[in-house]
């Protein structure tokens, strides 16, 4: 009985640190060498306890407008900090972008990158649930917009276009070939109408990367790069001809409309102007 206090003193001197580690091999044994079990409350854990025996640093972790006050071991790595952030936010480490004076290195300790008390750790990233919650409504909205567009009245029935189409097909319009796609001719496309009902011709100056839109009054020379989009639609009752618009700005007012475009050149015009196939 006289030796028990000495054993307690020996147990209190167990080293503590950020990692694991055990105590003295003699701890927990009686003087006769027989193994003695200590009660659970007398045991000391050196692993996973952030508040005992570690040199800690106080951090402010900021993610998605949320702030977390965290005490973390200064000798833990960036990868271990990501695991801690995962437990706080539910954000998987692979989806985290952790910032402290730049991107936080995973293989270095907080001590090595000179993290100090009160340091702000910025976290960027979305949980899988957040990504699904954002994408699902977005896809649904896109489908709704597409369905709404399909319900729209055809362009050729709209009042603004009827006043031109009701004039009928121009006598000198170029002949059309239905069901065939052809390259642009070497001569200008002529005999068509513009929005005001005047005659218009299209000349594609490929060597200058320009589209020339010519009327009786003037010729506008447009760089291909200034044309943001091309819209076309067959004319009802005359499906071998299209009405077509070149988008020159952000609003519908910037669309330059051309009527009675021979169908065999429609795809070639889009390919030339936009540099890729587009169908509407």
C-alpha cells in the first residue's frame, strides 16, 4: 500500500502531444510485476483530443456566409484541417478550396505556413446536395422555356412580318431547291426583301471576313464577328424559302430581317457567319 502514491505520480507524468503515443511501460503494474487494471477515469488519451497537451491555434473558418470558431492543432496538416471542415460543414474535402494567403497546401502543417491565432480560413465549395438543388430547378426552367418557345406563334404569322410576306414572293428572287444543301454561290444572293419591304442582296466577302448587306440606297459592311446569332424559319406555304434575321446587338430591335432566302443556302449562311451549324 505504501507504493501506490508513487504509481499515481508516474501516471501523471505521461507525455502529451498532437499525435498518439503511450506512457511508461511500468505504468499500471504492481511492485510484484503483476498487471493491475486502472479504473477508466484514470486513463489518459493522447490521440484525437484537441484540447489536451496540444499547441492549439484559434481559427475563424468562413464558408458560405457561415462562421465557425475552431481550435486546431498547430502541427496538423492542411489535409487534416479539411477533414475538420468536413465535419463542420458537410463539404467533402475533394470539393473544398481552402484559402489562407493563397491556396492552403494539404501536405504542410499550419505551423509551417505560419498560421497564427485569429487567422481567417476561407472555404469555397458546394455540397453535393447544394449542387443538385441548384441544377435541378435550372434544368426544369430550361425545359419550360423550350416548351414555351415551341408554343410561340410562328414568325411568319406575326404581324410585323406579315406586312412584308403579304407582298408575295419577289419576281426576281433566286430559285430554290428544296431538300438540298448547297454552298454559297460566287454571286450575291439577290431578289429578297428587308423589313421595310425594299429589295436587298447579301454578299459574303470571305477574304475580308465580312457580310455586305446591300439595298438601293446603301451597302452596309458588317464584320462576321459582329453578328451574334442567325435565326431562320421556313415561310408557311412556301417552305422552300426562309425568313432570316442577323442579330447585330443585344435586343430584338437589332435584328436585321431578310425574307425569301432560298432554302438550299440557309445552312451555308449560318455556317459561314457563325462558324458552326445552328438550327432554329
